[in-house]
C-alpha cells in the first residue's frame, strides 16, 4: 500500500523517490542520507553540507502525537534504528556534512527521536 505524505517540504535537497530512498544535496549533488520508506511517520533534517549548502527536509504522514524518547537511536550496520524494535529509520552520510539536526518518529512505536551533530 502506497503512503501519501500529509506534509512534504524540501529546501536545497532532493529525494530519489517520493518519500524515501537516497537524499541529495542540491549544492554539490552528493548523497547525504538514505531514508527508509515504511518505518517512519515524521522525518525532519536540517544540515550544512561540506560544499557550504544549507538544506532541509520535512516529511510527515500523521499528526505529531509521538512521545519523546527516553533513549537515543541505536546504530545497526550504519543505520540509525529504533532501540525498541530495531526498525531501520535513516542512514546519515556524516562524512559529507559539517553539521545536522535530525528528528524522526518511528511508525511502529510512535516514539520521537532527535539527533544533533557538529562534525
């Protein structure tokens, strides 16, 4: 079943598909992340690419009623995953970014996770 985002906004960023797959910086056309298709209800990313470009992505399928996480995302095979059920959510290509802030809601457990890094 295909999902349709209720909200979708991209700035200086493009996606290989409608609401998932590879994300690219429009400043240098390099891959900056991979967003899993079916495991999230909300995804927000603000970043500064090594090329100097500032970009963002904001996609949501549901109203934001998620509970805040009491723990961090876990890393499994370079993917940031939900610590509750190990659902893969997103892979950030950190070596291509100077900094990023990420917010993601796991579809399965309705928990909101936040990541912030200055690299």
